[in-house]
């Protein structure tokens, strides 16, 4: 196996590689000298996200759904395939669970056959509506197993179980990251995530929809910071399995985010308030001690700077420049 503490000359599979985070990760791996195979069924990913990579001879895109086995020869696997926003994962909740669970089984089976290290993009949603703050990796979570968000929350929790059972039972080298709110260019304008929703509404001059009283908090990580952390995690020693929190630990209320977006877009949009969705967490902030110690990493991009980059992207993509 050529994958050894270095991406150069390695052949790497990125499932969900045409998605928001997956496309940025593919870029990062190509820049490091890897050959990248992007597998995506384009349920939420987009060929537009990878259009600029298609002419690169080191990049290959294949249409594939991870709920079916994939037979391919690679040196390492990044498993990012799964709808990640409530609008998308609630559109077909059974398929969302299948993507997390069957997808994990299929990708773990591939990794086992190849004896290849495999990364799992888990989520802060495994903590549910947390009873401790900030959230540490040893917290088991407060998750509703039968709610409208459960297809995603419990699907990701089950995927973590599978990864650690393959690690214990088959000595498979695994890396599990719990990814907190991430934003940046290539987010979809209609994905229902708070950053993209606020920006699109502000740019169009529409009312900005705030759920609840806006006092709930989130921590927003710019995509470049997150991708750097993911890339570093895969290169750690085999004993560093995770789970490890990846995100930004600067906490903001939803109202603060709305005010920043209105200011940076020079929008005249007004705020409207709607009831908080079922099981929507009141607080979300990662405790990052493990990431700092094990990866020598911490987020660098301030929310103001990241929002301005993301706003510029949406102005271009929505042709509002």
C-alpha cells in the first residue's frame, strides 16, 4: 500500500466527493499530489462543484450510490456520502439511514479487503440536544431515536458503531471525525442551513427567517479550516482513531449571525420569527482539546472573513453581482 503519512502518489477514494465538503477535500488532496476518485450519486452533490477538476488527469468522477458495493482499488477512503442538511435528509429519511448504515458497511468492507485506512465523516448531531456545553468526545449525547431528525442523527451514530466494531474485530485502521457546523463556497442555496439561508434571503431582500427566539447558539467553521483538519487526521498514527471534534469553538447566537449577514450584504431584509423545529438543539459548540493536541490544528478563519467569502460566492452563483 502506497499510502503512508503522505498523500503524494496515493490513489484516494472520496465518497460524496461532489458535495460541499467533499469537493473542497478533493481539491486539498489533489494539491498534495494524490490521485482522487470522486464517487457521488448527485442526490445533494453537484457536478458544478467539481467541474473545474474534471480536466485534471489525476481526478476521476464516477456516479455511484454507496448503498451498493463498490469494487475499486485505492490506498485510502474518505467516506463523506450522506445528505447533511435537514431539508435534504428529511426528504427521504429511509434512504438517509440506508446511506449512513449500508454506506458504512459497504465502504468498511472495501477498506477491509484493501487493508486501507478509512475516514468517516460523522457529525455533531450525534450529541443531539446536548445537556453539557461545550460538547466533549466522551459525551454520549441526548438524541431522540424516533424524531424527524433521527434518520440522520441515529444513522451517523450507527455508522460510528460499525467503524469501531471493524476496528476492534478486524484491526481496520479507522478515523472518525464529528463535524460541527461548516460553511463556505459551494453550499447549496436551498439546503436549509442557517448560513446559506440567511445569505440568500439577505441578498434577495427577502425576510430573514429566524426559528425560535434566535437565542440558540451555533459555532461556525469555515470549510478550508475543516478540510485541513480532516487531511491531518487521516495522516495520524493508527492508534488515533477518534472520534474527534472538528469545528470552530467561537460561539454565536442565531440572531448575531443574522445581524452580521445583514451588515455584510448591506441588505434591507427584516427578521421574521417562526417556531423552533422539533429536536433542534439549543446549543452547539465543540470542545477542541483533542484536535489541537493530536492534529496540531485549530481554526484560523474568523466568522467575519468567512462570511464575506461565502457572500461573494452566492452573489456570483445567484448572478446578483
